[in-house]
C-alpha cells in the first residue's frame, strides 16, 4: 500500500470508498498505524453535509461529525496517537488512485 503504514503517515488521511461517497478515515496509532473510523452514512451528492469534522484526542479516540454536531463515527483505537506540534505535510490527492470528483474548501488543521 502506498503512503502507509508507519506511525504518523496518516494524521489523518481521508479517502472515499471506491465508487461511493462513504468516507474512509485513517489516523493510526503506534500499535496500529492504519487504524481509523469509517462513517456508515455516506456524503450526499447534493451537498447535504457541508462540514466534516475529525477529532482525534490523545487517548486514541477518533470521532467524526457531519455539520458540527451530528456524530457519525466514534471509536477508541489501541495505542498512542501521533503527538501534536510536529510539522506535517498535507496532501489532497495522490497518484496511485483515481481522483474523486469532490471539492475541499476551508481546510483547517489544528488543536480542537
């Protein structure tokens, strides 16, 4: 698998499931670097969900919200999350998969 799976490779990584608008969100821990949360609710093609918030806290809990307060996925991952305060690269797309016809706007990465 490309771009995976060392500790810190995905902090977080957001993908679409193939031929779907369902999100595949990975963040990983030191014991499971490709761990994450996959909301069962797909994003709608008509833009029904305007905001996706991904919260990862130090105890390994990842929570995904649609439109601010609608919790769509939460789980406690084993191990320790990647520590904050590091310079990270942010990528929007990759060369080894087909690009989604999607738009990213107002991306914010930082402490909750």
